[in-house]
């Protein structure tokens, strides 16, 4: 991209938007899978009632905090590779 005139900030934003998208998908799927797996493992069904004596309790605020934390971690993990890719020269990128 640099060979055709892309600036460092464009390349950085492209990599960071990719990290954001991966973080959104990953954190959403992981949160949903965690809640569903907790219901499956406890034997509790929201439609049938409690089959076991212990049912999972989820606080929406805590779930939102975990979702935001995992999203921020994915962005933090993408900062260094994005910065390094934006500083890479076109000739060095073609050699790799």
C-alpha cells in the first residue's frame, strides 16, 4: 500500500480497524458461548425452569464490563503490529 502512496496513518488505522473487528466478533461470540455453556452445564433452562438446585446468575453490568475489557485487550494486542506495519518500508515488505 505504501508503494502506491498510502500514508502511515492510513495503514495504522487499517490494522487497528481489523483488530477492532476481530475483537468485536470474538468478544461477542465468547460472551454468548459462556452464558449458554453456563446454562447447559447447570442443567437450567430459562423456558423449563430449574432442573438443578443451582442456577447461573448473570449481572448485565458485569457481562458488559467483560465484553468491553476483551475488546480493549484485542485493540491493545493490535497496537504494536499496526505501528510496526505502518513504519515498514515498501521494499522491506516485498522482501518478506
